[in-house]
C-alpha cells in the first residue's frame, strides 16, 4: 500500500507501507521499500527557570532515527536532514548506534528559530534487504510547556525513490507544568 497527501503529491508519498501478509510466512515488499521512524528515547531533566510567568524547562533529550529496509532490494542511505523543534539544539551522536557519524552541518533556520541538523554520509550507509540501522543522538532543550515535534527527511542513493522520504512531524516531546499546592484550614490541618 502507498499513501500520499493532497496537495503535496509525490513529496508526501509514504512509499510502500501497511504490509498485508496472507499465509504463515512473512515476506518483504517486492523492489525498494523502506520504513523510517524517529523516536524520543531517554530524557534527563536539568533545571527549571521560574523567573517569569511561563516556566522554562531544560532537558537533555536522546532521539533515535531508525531506517528499516522492508523491500527485497538493497538500499544506500545518502543523508538525514533533521529539523529539531524550536528551543532544541544538537549536542552529540551516540557511539552505541549502527550509524555513528557526526553531522556535516548545523544550521539555525532564521524566521522559525529551529536548528537543522544534516548528516551527509560518505560513503553512503548500506542497508541490505530486511536490515535496520539506527542513529542515536543527544539534544539539549530549553522550552516552555507545550508539544514539540521534529521533521525528518531521509535521502537515498539516486534512483532508489522518486522523492526523498519525509517523516512529517514526528517524535513528539510534551512538556507540562506541574504544581504542588499546600493548603491549611482554620484548625491548622494541611493538605
């Protein structure tokens, strides 16, 4: 199955997805097919700035980008372009993933206040049929309450797909204010 959104057309095409398997033996999609996911991993709280009416929370957030080749053909990954949420900045790439390259470019996108992190792989990262590869990295965040989303684009060797694969907003990071309230009644009972 393939899916796309109007008016985006081919730029929003999902690629082969939602595999339906009939019978006891699962298989791969014929030809080239890929699954791309970005997820939030470990979150480490750093501090809270309460000096203004909207609190600002600081965290270190680990993200993982996983690309799975669900097709019968081998693939080559050329590039990741990750647009971090507003208030987030790239810190470092983890050595624990399958892909451990450092970004080739960090760019603050003016007008939207978001950092674009680009990994140009040289050589390309090979992704054999049925194989998954993951890149894990740490970012720092100083944000107010709200929901924060990333946008991820994955580019493959020329000819593999008609368009680069774009995740749409993904890897939601949600920040909520939590208050502790103490109340005492006339008898001195405290809640």
